[in-house]
């Protein structure tokens, strides 16, 4: 499946929004545990990567059926 340019643009904007969320959450976490900011960002990024992978798998399954 080759995404259309408008779909790529929508995904890019969604990712930019997610990065803003991640950075805002990390800034909040820094007030609680300053030495854990990088770990928080890494964990959130791992969750996001899995979320995207799961979504892509669901899309592929729907297209195959």
C-alpha cells in the first residue's frame, strides 16, 4: 500500500503533535524527577512506536480481508 501525499501530511502532523505532547509531559515529569527526563521520553517513545506498529498491523489486516 502506497499512502497518498495527503495521508503522509496527516501522519506527519499527528507525529508533530505527539512530539509536543511527549515534550510537555517530560517537562512535567522533570518537576517530579529531574534525573529521569530522558528515561520518560524514551519510555513514551517506545509506547508510541508500539502504538504505530499496532495500528499499521490493523490496517494491513483490514486490507487483506
